[in-house]
C-alpha cells in the first residue's frame, strides 16, 4: 500500500477522514495547485469509520448549525453533488431536551433555537409529547415535555460517504496515499516548508492538519499547542424482535441519555450520553471493542425510550475517539507559521459537517471573504469560556459536544 511521496506539492492534507477527504476535493476543485492527501492507515480508519453518522442540524449556535445544514444538502443530493452513494436515509430526527421540573428554563430556549434554525432554512418544529407519540409510535415519551423534530434529517453510511468523497477528490485531481504517516511538519520561523512522512519528505508551502485526535502531536512538531484530548466513546448494535414495533427514527435523546438510529433492517445502533462512560485515553492505545458491561448499560438506557427493548439482542459494537476541545467546538483555521491550517477537535459531532467544512476551508484558503467570516468563530485563539449562543441549553447528561 505504502508508496513514495512526491518531492514537492502545493498542498499536503494530513488525515483521510471525512474532513481531509472533503478538503482535498475542494482544494482540487478550486484549482489551488497540486494536492497530496496522506493517511497513515486506510481512508476512514479514524472516527469517520466508527461514527454513528447521525445528521442533526439542531445546534443552538449559528456557526455549527450553518455547517450542519449546508452539509445535509450535500448528503441528501450526494450523487449529483459528489458522485456515488453515501447511504443517506431520511428518518427524521428527534432531539429531546430535559424540559420538566428544574429544567423548565429549557422550554423558551428550545423555542428560540427552533426559530433561529428555521430562519436558517432548517425544516424543524418544536413538538410536545402527544405530537411525538404520533411521530414515533414505537417509543414512549412519559419523561419528555418538549422535543424538536427535523423532518429532512437522518443518517448516512459513514465509510461509504468518506470513501466516495476520497474518490471524488482523486477524480478532481488530488493524489491520495494510504499507509503513509506524517511524522513531522517542517517549517522555518515564518512559514511551512514541508512534511516528513514514513515514505520520505515532501516539500510544500501549505499543510492542512486534519488528523483528529492525533493532530496535537503533529502540531507540536512546529511548537503549536492544540488543546485537544482523545475521549473513547462506544456504540452498540442490537437486533430487535420482528413482532415488536421498531423505531424508524433517529434520536439525540438528552432525556434518556442515548443517541440512536436504525442500522439496517431490524437493527438499532445505540450510544450513550454521560461523561462517566466516556474515558480520556491515549489515541494510540485504546480498546476498540465494547467493554463487557456496555451492552447491558445501553440496553437499560434505550428501554426508557423503547418499551420492549429488554428483548433486543446485542449483536456487536465498537469504540471510537472524540477529539475534544475545551468548549466542545472545533478548531478550524490558520495557526502558527504561514501555510499551516488546522481542522480538528470536532468533539464527537463532526461527521455531519464534513462536506461544508471542506467547501469553507478551501474557499477561505482561496480568499473567499464569506467563507473566512463563516470560519472566524472556530479560530484557535478564541476565548474558550464564552458561550456560543444566548440559548445554550442546560443539560442533564454530558454528550461531549454541545447543542
Ligand atoms: C462513536 C462515535 C460516534 C459519533 N457519532 C457522530 C454522529 O452521530 N454525528 C456526527 O456528526 N459525528 C459523530 N461522531 C464524530 C465524527 O465521527 C467525527 O467528528 C468525524 O468523523 C471527524 O472526522 P475527521 O476527518 O476530523 O477525523 P478522523 O475521521 O478521525 O480522521 C483522522 C484521520 O487521520 C489519520 N491520521 C492520524 N495520524 C496521522 C498521521 N500522522 N499521518 C497521516 N494520517 C494520520 C487517522 O488514521 C484518521 O483516519 C462520532 C464519533 C464517534 C467516535
């Protein structure tokens, strides 16, 4: 698999997840010179191959909602926009928030967020318990006051999407090498000069570092500190009985502390919200399979939403890594010496934004002022404590990323 790298290119993209693939494609489409994407393993070997790939647009902040909703258009029209198939399934997506008892203050927030999202063109409505029962007859909502429903959202097959984005990048002219690792970024005091790799050194004037939780180690080779840590998060796939109602909806359920979606016919994927089940790990040494107790923990949590889930059978599952930043929002922008960009720290919520991030990063590099303004809030030197929205929810469970 590993081949030698060219001696010189205009752009080196490090990391073959959805971000690297989308950026490489857009740089090529914009004619920004020669492009080499290096992936140390396989395309989609990182979070992009282990994700739930739920496509939620419900964010209380405008910058992330905009990226999510712009990307949804691409996922929905993948064949025309990218080429091939990303396995998009429109299930509609429910986001529950705690709104009962002590959490009543989330009700006006949800109203404001829904209005804000609608003004961005998102097809979303705020719904009460009775409306929810009609939207998903397979679920029980005794513990929910209000939720939102995005009718056009759903999920994709993440590996199919990332691979076809990578193929589209090569069609547009980018060169992709799997099995080639970046070992060091090379720079003078003022600008990037190249990348040292496991297959030799390549000279370049632009590096886009999109290596998820492995980005900090590479940024450190040019003296840049990225505040990104690796958090291990698990998902489990269950088979549900054919004789019980089967939920066809996608959920980010802040009340039951689960995120879930159909996983083919008769199966449901479930992940858990809750800091206590997410461990901070060394990204190079972590357990890829489910912990022994995870299926039972997950089954119990899902039972709160889906009566009868006690009879579901655990099939398989895995763990992946969230690249967490201090505020749960990504870092996107130029850092350090001229020519160096970082696109990482998506904090467990990046897949849905990948196509739009590719467009925005390539556009900003090309000098597009609108794309630059869109990416401004994601800069590395921001204040990590300032809320991103006046309507930020109060949550009962920690999902890692924000809402
Ligand atoms: C369990 C789980 C569930 C998730 N659920 C959702 C969800 O429902 N919706 C959503 O939007 N997001 C979700 N996410 C988050 C989402 O998957 C990520 O934010 C997104 O995939 C990140 O893409 P990326 O390209 O930035 O990183 P990655 O996909 O991690 O890609 C980074 C790549 O860099 C490569 N690399 C590392 N070091 C080097 C090196 N030295 N040289 C070359 N290559 C290198 C890695 O091998 C990897 O392929 C989930 C994540 C997990 C783990």
